């Protein structure tokens, strides 16, 4: 008898099944394509919250990261107000598709997909007063433009932009939930980065959209863990510098090779600068006010052209000859030098 009472008690708090809402949809000739506006001059407010299941795989090369979340949205649809004593719980995708839902769009996500194993991960609850809650699990691959100027001591900022694909802000307005808009299902552990802070904003800049729609911003501020790089990069080089008390023949070879590389790069940059300057003067000559000014600019263009041609020809001869001389010097003198003198020093 006691067990039966417990079963009856649990039954009293159980939601109604999705089939209960079907007659109401037919009775009211429900249109799932029209937005449920309460007042014509006020937008429908949709409150959004994210429950983060997984955050990680920050890719430095593709400049992206992976985010697996439960997307929670809630709003009021007066057309769904009913006389039921309990909320209606809908898990059937066919019934959910018959009800209007916000057209949430993840603007900076390269790839997204819903989860359907072992059952489509969609859940909707409709309360007697027309309050609707909608939860869906989605995995995202958002874009994150990273700056590595201060690597490996860099700080990164990765965003997630949520907006409407078709409705302007005057019709549909997204807002973050007032209590805990971002929830983590478990502690996030990243291999290379550490989360400094997580922020939300009600507005974000959208340049590529034609419709000025509502937009929400989720912001992750990250800092790279420098301890690993100190152990892997800085410490070995410091030890190598401390332990190396004399200059070897191989050190001389690498220093000279690097010097040739730097000089070649400087020569290329100088030639490119001359070419760019010559083209700029040539454009000025085309817009010259008179023939005298045009002749002066054209002569300057020719002078600059001669300069970078001379520099280029000189480099083509100088660098190979200088390198051959160094190889001969290295093979004839440095390689065959007296080792006892080196040890003595």
C-alpha cells in the first residue's frame, strides 16, 4: 500500500506527453511560421542560456575551437496557453517541428550539427500560461582569430555570436538569461591554454548581415600556459649557452649562413621598396598638372628604376662570390686549424 502511494505521488509531478498539445494546435489553427508577438510595437523576447558540455581543441593553425553545448531558450507564446494542470513535455521531433521556434544562428561557426544518438536531443516544455522552454544539444566549430605576436606569452580572445537569421531586432530580441546564462557541466581542462574569464554581452557588431537583427556575444578570454615552453624551449637554450664555453666550427658555419640569409632578405626588401616608390611616382606623373612636372616625375621614375636594377645585379654577383670565398676559407683554414690552440683558449 505504501508503494502505491509513492507511485501516485511521483505521478502527480509527471509532465504530460507531447500528444496532449496536438488537439490544441488543430483547434487554434496554429501557424508555426508566424512569430508569437504579444504587442505589435514590442519585440518578442527570447531568453538564452548555454550549458557547456565540452570546450577545447583550440587549433592555432585553423584558428578555431570546438564547443559542445545545451542551448536553452525560453519565450512566451500566448497561442499555446492551455487549461492543463501540468506542463506538456515534447520530445518527438515531428511535434516540435509544428511549433514556432526562434531562428537562432551561430554567426561565426564554421560547422555545426545536432545530436541524434540514440534519440534526437530536443526537448520542449509548454506551460499552461503559454511559457515555452526549448533545449537542444549542438556541437559548434566557431572561428577564432588569434594573434601570436607575443607567443608563447600571448592572450587570446574567442567569441561566439548568436543572432537571428531572418527577424530584425524590432520583431525578435535575444537576451541572456538573468540567472547563470553560462553553465559548465564539468570543469574545463585545456592542454595549452587557461580560461581567464568568461563574459556575456547583449550587443555585438555584425558587419556581414543585411538585417539589423538582435545579437548576443559570448566571450572567452584565454592565456597560454608558459610553464611548458619554459621547460621545453627556454631552459634547454639557456643550458646550452651556459655549457658552451667555446666557439666550434659548426657555430661559425651557422652564424655566417644566417648572416647571408638576413642580407639577402634586406636586399629583397630594398628592391621591393624601390619598385613600390617608382610605381607611386609613375601614378603621380599621370596626374601631373603640366608637361614640365610630368617630365620631372618621369625622370625620377627612371632614376629609381636604375637604382634597383643596379642593386639587384650587384647582389646577384656579390652573394654567390662572397659565399664561395667563405666556403674556401672555411674548408682551407677553419676546418684544418690547430685543435690544441682551441683547447688552450
